[in-house]
C-alpha cells in the first residue's frame, strides 16, 4: 500500500492568485445612437407661439394701449382654437400687458406715465450693475456683436425706421445683460425695456434724442473695449440717467404743450422771426 502524507493540506489558491492582475473594470459607455434617431427639433406649443406673437405686437405698437381684443377674432386670425389663445392671454395678463374686465373684455394695458420714471430709476441701478459684470466677462465677440447692432441703429436712424431703432436698442441692452451670465438680470432688463417701448408708442422719441442714444452707446462700447468695468458701469448709468431726464422733459412738455427743449428749439428755428412763442425764463 503506498505511503500517504498525513500533514495538513496546503491552502487552495484564491481566485486570481498566481495570475497577472486583471485589468480594472472599464467605464460603461452609453449605447450608440441609432442611425435613424436624429435629434428632435425644439417644438413650442401653440400657446407659446400665440403668446410670442401677441407680446411682439404689443412691443412694436401694432397693438396699442387701449386696443380691444376678442378671443374668437384672435383665434381666427392666428388659425388656432380658443384654448391656446386663452393660455397666452392669461400669461400676458400676469405680465401686466393685457387687462380684462367683465364689461370691457380684453384690452391692451395703458402705460402709466408716472411709473415710467420708476422704470428708468430701476434701469439706472440694474444696468449699472449689468455694465460692470458684462465688462468683466466681455470678449471680442461680444464687443463685435454690440458694434454690429450699433451700426445697424445708425442705418435705421438714417432711414427714419423708428420700429427698427426700438428693436435694435432693446437688442443692444439685452445682449449686454446676457453677457453677465445671470439670467435674472437679462429677464429684468428685457421687462424694463418692454415697458419703455410701450411707453414710446404713445410718446415717440425724436430723431435728435436717438442720436444722443447712439452717442451714449458709443461711450459704453469704448469702455468695454478698454476692459474697464467701472468705466462701463458709469457709461451705462449716464446713458439711462440721460434718457430718464429726456422722458421727464418730454412728459412735462406734453403737459404744458411746449414739448422737450429739443423740440422747442426745432419749432423756434421753423417759426418766422418775430412770431416765436414766448418762452419761460
């Protein structure tokens, strides 16, 4: 009978011992997109489209303060049912652009000329901050885009396109606000500008004041090119303060029947000598 070992058996090797270490587990990769599964386009609802259409019409003055709107007529003109129109109207009511009454129906909200002074005070505070923050983050692309808008405003002024001037002015300030990287500042700026645009539907800006706007925008651009946050903030505040002063003068002039100082000067040059209206001293 063969001899047998009586000692303890050696331990069995553990899994993996005696072999090269296994490669670390790889990070799971997302499954490949199917060839036919392209990115879906961003689709907006009919209510969103109706909302944007009406909001733009209010901003451009195509729907003026006090205009009456009928649900059935809006639905027919826009080629939709009453449901998206009702949703859009509710949003515009919440924003204060439309008002509804039991007897009056839906109307475009009137512009409170007294509150417009508060709007410009808010702009002066907010846009000064916007200018400083935008200058910190500004790059050549932002300055080039703002300069393109600036040049387009010059062209619109030359042709007397007041609607384009208002839209380009809003685009200039909105682009500056978006450059801050803060969505809330962009939204506040856009809302304040919309109020100003609605106000100017009933109180248009004279060509001479649009030239002042362009000169003030040029100062903002120069400060941005220098990369100076404090100078940019100062230029934006000076711009909004100047426009607030102009609006106050225009409102006072409308109340007294004299118009702004610029408008009075234009009348004085147009009137024959000796027939000029007396001016307040």
